[in-house]
């Protein structure tokens, strides 16, 4: 089994043979972007579409797509994963519904650009299927469906019963599923690599092997020189805690995945899954799965959710216990794949703000940011990139009026409090899942966990 490196998606397409040139001395730009994941690349893409002469420079510590953008589960969901009511407290209900609509639109927009730019990212339109396997989960599923419908997703969310679920996918004990239409599956690294090439074609300067060491108004510092620019966009999501002064802004949350070997047709005959849906469940410690282009199953879930002191993983290598847990989920949901070899295991970090609500913005000093997507960055980063472009160009648009713009939640607590809080939250989630799997009613433990960390 391969570990990390940084993900199966690069084992699939190969790591870059050579890196792009690092920054060599001081330079000037109109917009400097820190981080070449989806957020930074989308921002650069839309900036150059709107203003082709703009000098846009991206500084990337490793290589374009090294972070979560090259490691994720490939769910292009357009889903709203945050707390509607929290945004509504400051913005009102209408603008939150506008944000929900904007999020739904990201799926078509990503696919439109991928087609226009000739990016082959194994994109396949499909439904999202979240399966409930015990009575407590059925209750949560119905509540979630009603909640999402009430906030504007009524046309794309519905539930199905056990027979219809089984007709789509043979997950043992499935009592029903929530179906979200209008979503898609992607190969993450192919998308980020294609985007990097697309922005270069538009004239963006992209430096790799260039670690930003400090950010100040008008100036980005690296060991190889500084870039001066009136607008600086910080697009480092789960890595933000490593930048000076930002250790407690967004918590680096870990997520891990495994990929099986390609499964033979007789195994697929047993599983079904002919619609290639992106599949998850209603556990509090939920999982996310995809059927890949060549018939592997990837299973993702939280590994060690958070490391003391906001530390990051080493080259995307998960620990043995995390791999065991992911494999157990694979065997539980897809017993027909029990004998399948696990070819790869990896992990990465995503960013979680203190209020668990994504944010994008640009302050009066020309310092911008995007992130805190809490696990839905594949689609959200596209909306963030379009919004950052409008903000950087000084345009007031429908996007810049959305309620996530300019949101500044308070910082996370110092250690050991944030480590204790997140650890306790996940322990409570696991206990709640065990109690519900034993046939118990919806457990209150998860709600206690959510209150501990302010998630809900
Ligand atoms: C395992 C996993 C599974 C996920 N699954 C899904 C999913 O299925 N669907 C979904 O919607 N979302 C998913 N997410 C979340 C999603 O992938 C991210 O939210 C999204 O990719 C973030 O993009 P980004 O460009 O903001 O950050 P990243 O892709 O993390 O890019 C940040 C970049 O900044 C660079 N950087 C960091 N520090 C510096 C520095 N000092 N100087 C210069 N560069 C620096 C990094 O090297 C990196 O390339 C998942 C995340 C993980 C980790």
C-alpha cells in the first residue's frame, strides 16, 4: 500500500517531473496570490478573464495542487455545509438564500470552465446519495432534507426508501437515502493541474518551491525575495495556521482516504452503483466515497481530526489506526469489496473557522482571503475565486454582496483548549454513532459535542 505522497490522485496521473521556477529576487505585481490550490487558481483565472492585462503572480510553497485541492474526495457538490442561521443573524434570510443559490451554481460553472479550457478531470455528473442505516439516522436524514428544502434546495433534495436505495447501491442495512441532484464527481488532481495550466495560458506567473514567510499590506515576503503588490490574496486554507500571526484563525482539520484496487465486474454486479453517485452516510463521523474512473472505491473520513498545536501531517501519510478505521467503513458499506486490496492511503488538511462558516474578503489594506470551507472546498473555492476577483477589481456585484463576504469570526482558543475541544467532539460523535447503531434514538451526545466546539 502506498502512503501519502501526497495522494492516490497523483499516483493516478504522476507527480510533476519538474517544478515551475521559484521566485528569483524581488518582483512587482498588481495582484499577488499565496497558494496554488483551487482558491488561488480560480481567483487568478477570473481576474485574468476580467482584466487580461493585470499582472497576477502566484507564490506556492510546494507545487500547484500540493494541498487539499490535490487530495480531496472529488465531491463537486455545490452544497451549503455551514450554519444558515449564523449568516442570517448578520445578513438576513434573503442573502443566505442567495448564497445557497450561488453555491448550487458552482457545479455548472466548474464544469463549464473545465470544458472551455479542455481540462479532463474525469468529471461525471451524478447525484449525491447519503445513506441512513438505522432509525436515528432516518430521523436525521428527514430533518436534514426538510432543513435544506426550507433554505432553498427544495428542487434538488429528496429522500428515497429502502427498496429504491438498494436498487441504486447495495449498502447493507440501508433504510433509505437522501438524494441531492445536480452534483458531480471529479478527479481532484486532474482539475487542479488543468487549472494551473489554464491560468498560465492566460499569462499568470506561477512560482513553485516558494514559501511565503510573511504578509503585510503591499508586500509578500519569501526567502527568495519579496513581491510588492497593492492587492494580496491569501489562499492557503488548511495551511493558514502556519503563517505568522494566524495560528489560531482557522483550525487545520485532517481528513483521510483509502483507494481500493480496481474492482472486477462481478464485484460491481453485487454492489450496483451504476449511477456513479457520490456516496456518504448519516454517521456523525460521516464518510464520503466515490467510484473512480477505473472502478476503484475511495472511502474518506476523519482520521486523527486535529493535531495538537495545529500541526500538519507529514506528506499526507495517515497512521495505521486511521487506515484500519477507513477499511472497516469500506467493508461495512461494501462487503462485496472485502477482499479488495487497498492500494493507497493518504490524508490532508482543510480549514475550519471558529464559527464553522466559510468566508472570503478583502480588507481596506488590500489583504484578501478565502477559505474555511469546512470540507466543501471543491465547489466553494470556485465561488470564492470569482468573488475575490470582483473584490480585487473594486467591483460591487451580486457576488460581493453575499453574506460570507468580509466575515471575520473570532479566533480559536489557545492550546490545550482547542485540542481538547475537537478531540472531545469526535469522541462524542463516535459514542453517538455507536448508540444509534445499536438501535437507540437520535443521540444527544453529538449535540453536546457540537456545542463544545461551537459547530452548531
Ligand atoms: C482529504 C480531504 C478530502 C476532501 N474532500 C472534499 C470533497 O470531496 N469535496 C469538497 O468540496 N471538499 C473536500 N475537501 C476540502 C477541499 O479539498 C478544500 O477545501 C479545497 O481544496 C481548498 O482549496 P484551497 O486552494 O483553498 O487550499 P489548498 O488546496 O489546501 O491549497 C493551499 C495551497 O497553499 C500552499 N501554501 C501553504 N502555505 C504556504 C506558504 N506559506 N507559502 C506559499 N504557499 C503556501 C499549499 O502548499 C497549498 O498548495 C477535502 C479536503 C481534504 C483534505
